[in-house]
């Protein structure tokens, strides 16, 4: 949506005019001395969240936010891998009456295509401020879990056609909480599915071969296509991942985690979980392990309060345990998970619990004082967003903190101006924080120094920007570091603009100076297609090029100085329609291959979700 009538800013820009809070640009007593202010820090940049005359962010709609829970629990998804754009983003249904899944969202738009096309705009753009899934819709029914007996679903090559079998309990997996955990691993593959799944797999291979037969010079191959393959509840499911570990790419949805060969798409393993996933970190550990949030309890008593460790190399389930959710704020807030080294954190509005990934040992819980972290960003540096319980019990005072992920010791604190909320961490190094002020529909992008002091904020005259973040798309378990369309390095912050019209998906990539926050350069996307920054690697900005009608997507690059985007990997135009079937795709690029993964799977008729495309892999 756009800014309400009568509230359009007279000029563009991030942030809102205000003076910085007292002490906001001072480190805590434990922080190192602040560096001398650089050029542009002074009268032209009076403080965080806006310069004078910069009224702010163009009507960002009020979002439910990462920790305001929908009325019913539902699926979650988050991507990973240091590769893709600081972690991709995924959609997820929220509370719609009876319509299933993300394909019936009245306000949703999907980038990169023509109006009414899969993956195409619906007429008003599909970015961070227009057409966001802010008016949350799409119901997710609470999953009725069987109590006590530990009923499991046997896994076939379709990621889990439903056939009941007795499984092990959490004790078999070294549960430290007495709950039921673990999972059933099955490498039986397509042989358990019968002829139907084999026929579908053959059809996908034939489709990829047909795409490749029509390739133009310079275009990459469609290496393989993958179907959804999971029998889902009627409202569909978010797709978690992709996580890429060695020669295995992993996706997860509903109650199944599946690993595939990156070379040919052959399913290497499938793990059936005891219950529905409800949260996940954006990244796995360096050695390929991850901890997933899963539901516990039965029926309406089911809650997202259990953790399951999974080895993504082998598909084996590790430790399982439950954690306590205490009080109304905790019980009603969505978990936000992150991995920092060998620590996994589970943040909620009033506290964060930290566990060792390797063995599940509790590392820390509630910290001293009334300001508690409610979510971390994954990566080598543990940076957290914290909220403070005030006399009004509203948690509207927030802070950015750097915290030791092993001990929970706070290393420094930056106080956010009251009324502003931490929305996302766009980057941790350099530290770039997205803030919003819901009451006034304002948005700001703040840069902090490594010691937690104010550095600058972005100032722009562009009317709108496009980012896709977990907090916009997920039903539950919204990671704070899951955005496509923005990244940063030592040379600048890079953001995608919203296409100027809902018909033409062409946009720009804008680079901002870290010290002044001002625009350094702009680069146009190829005609009729959208560019979304992913990450900086090898001295170049890598970007995902969205597929459009008759035009394949791909990976492009820019040097830190800007210019004309250069092609790194071009997907075949003959496969554009198949690529555009992938809903709000997440993209990973590694080893010369691009992995384009649908962020949500749904269907109208029973079985549609199993046949829907979930992944396309391209390379030479």
C-alpha cells in the first residue's frame, strides 16, 4: 500500500525527524571508546532515524511484527546459508477464514511477472511497502497431534505420503526433557511411492530436458526440477531452507526434512519429524547441523515450545527437548530462532533461551534487568533485539545489544528511541538495522559502529523500496535476519527499489554510503525484470534477477562502484514459465549453481501440493 492520502512526504527519505534519545549514541560502560565521527556526521545528520526535513519511509503499513502471534499456530520457514542475501525470506498464511494458502491472498503480489501471472504483480507492486502481506490472511489450522502414543508417518520418496508406523520417543534420541522427539529416517525413496510418484519424477526430468533443448547460446541448463512431494494440510505450508551442506541441498516443510543431491536432484535422505515445524534459524552451523522449532502437545493445547536438532549431512535426528513459555507475553509471542557458532537461541517477547547445538545443553535464559532479547541475527557475531518491560507493561522501549552467545553477557547496548521498533537486521557486519514506527507508519534504516554507537542512517529520494523479509511472510517463527533485496559490505548498503509500476517489473539497485547514509549510485535492472541484492562475494555484489514472461531469471553482479549489471548465470528463457511457478522464491547461489525455491506450497484440490513445483536448480 502507499502512504495514506494527505500524509505523503514532501521529499523522500528514510526515518523521521527527531533528536536522538539521551545516551543513545553512547556505548554501555563495557563498550570500547567510540571512533571519531566521520564526514557527514554532524549538523547534516542530527541523529538516528532521520535528518530534519526527511519525514520518513513512504507509508510502510503497520505489520503484526515478528512477535505478535496469530490466533492459530502454523507453519514457518526460514532460509540459510551465508550465501543467499543474508538469508532469504518466505511467505506464510496467517488467519484467513476458510481460503487455503498463499495463493488466495487478496492483497498479495508476486514479483517478476505480468499481472495475473504466477510470480507476477497483481497491479500495485509487490514490495516492502506496496502489496505486502501486511493485512494478514490465509488461515493455518492448528495441527491435531496424537498424544502419548508417538504416532509417526513413514517416509517415502515423496517426502512423506501418509502411512502410520510406530516410531521412537525422545528418549531414543537423547531427550533431556522427557518429551517425545527425534524422527524417523527413511532412505527407501520412490520405491515406496508406487508408480504415480515415479511418473511425476519422469515428467519433471522430461520437462527439464525440453527446456534445455530450447536453450539459447549463453544460457545455463535447467539441471533439475523438484516437486513439493509432501501431503500437506489444506492451508499449505511454508518451505524452510534451502540449506546447502556440501553436496546436499536441504528443504523442509510441515513435518518433513529432505536432502537432495545438488548435482542431479536425487533424494539422498528424508526425515519425518514427530510434529509440525513452527520455527527455524536462517543458517545452520558450520558443520551442517540445525535446530528446528516443533510443536508439542495435542489439539488446541499444541504449542511451539519444543526443539529438534537435525544433522543436515545425514538426515539423522539428534537431541530433542522442550522449553518453558511463561506468562501471557511469552505464550502469545512467536519464537525467533538464530544460530551463532554452536549456540541456538529461541527469542520471544519477554526472554530468549540459548542452547548448545551440539548437545542441547542450556547456556542461558532470562538476563538480569527488565530488558530482554527477543531475537538474534544468525552469524558469527551475536547481535540481538531487546524489548524492555515498562510501567505500562507494553514492551515499547527497545534496544540493540551485542551478547556473548555462550555466556549471555551483554557487551554493549544501543537504546532505540521510544516508539520505534526493531524490525530486521539487514546486515550484521556492517551492522544495519531496520526500524519502524507503527503508529506513524514510518520506517528508518540505521547503521551502527562495531561498538554499538550511532554511525549514520540512510537518506533517499526514491519513493519506495522492495525487500522480502520473514516478518512479512511467515506464519510463525519469524527470523530477524531473513531479507532478500538488501545487503551490505565495507563499501556500502545495497537495496532494491520497488518497480515504478505494477505492470513493468523493472527496478533499480541503490548503493548508500556507510558514513553519510547518502546515495552513492543507482543501477538499472535489465528491461522488464527485477533485481534483488543477495550478498557481496569476491568484491562484487551478487543479485537475483527475477524471471518474467518469456525471460529467464538468473544471477547478476555489480562492482562496488556501480555501473551496468553483468550476467553471472542466465536461466533459460524456455524455462521462464516453470521458474515463475515458484511462489515468492528464495534463491541460493553457490558452486556455480543457483537454487530457486518456492517459499510456500499450497493447492486447491487434494494432492495439488504434492505435484506443485518447489525447486529449480540451474547451472552449466
